[in-house]
C-alpha cells in the first residue's frame, strides 16, 4: 500500500512538472532561406567550390593526357625516359590530389570559407532563438527541419517567424 501511495505521489509530481515545461518549434531551413545574407553566402561558396573543382579537374586531365601520351610512346622510350615520364605522371596526379585536399579537405579552404561566411549568421540566429526562449520561458526548442522525427508540430508553437522578426527580416 505504501508503494502505491508513493507511486501516486511521484506520478502527480511528474505530471505537474511536465505540464509546466514549455516548448516551441522552429524551422531552420525556412529561417535561413529568408535571410538574404545566408543565401548570398551559400551562392558565393557554390561559385568558389565550382572554380576550385575546375582547377582540380584541369590538373587531373593533364595527368590523364600525360598517361595517354606515355602509353602511345612507351615502346619507343628508353628506360630512363620511361622512368621520367612515369615520375611526371605520378607528380601530376599528386599535385591534383594535394590541391583537392587543400581546397576540399577537412581543414581545407572551403571549410574555412564556409566557417567565415556561415557561422556568424548561424550564431545570430541561435542567439535570437535563445533570446526568445529566455523571454518566453521555453525549456526546449526543436528544429522541425532536422531529422528529429517530428511528425506533426502545431503552427501555434512554431516561432520561426518570430525569430526572423527579431533578426529584422520581414516574413
């Protein structure tokens, strides 16, 4: 009987504290699509990425051309000439790989550029969300655009437009 009473008290306390918690939803994709600076930064990153990819591909094509030429000439070359051409092919392939790593590697130029352009905007949005959470007393704000498994979220608890307004963007 004591266990039943303790369980009932715990359940009542749990329900009381659960009902006191407030939550909201945001759609980060929607927010970022409505921030022109974010869209410009993404477009700039895409253009830089295409330019750098073209540079890498040009060097890879040079390496392929060297290899094709080598295959066509191999029967006419001395051992020293073969070795020199093979070394040139390997050097060109290494140059392409190094350039690709420099631009697109985990600590590459694209990562640094993305961090410089996108992170300040993301921090500004995060701070706006945090300010609204503090102001309204939300304990939890979920991103409905992420793969968090939210099947339905009432528009009444979606604060995406409020975040945009706080950032100075009309919706």
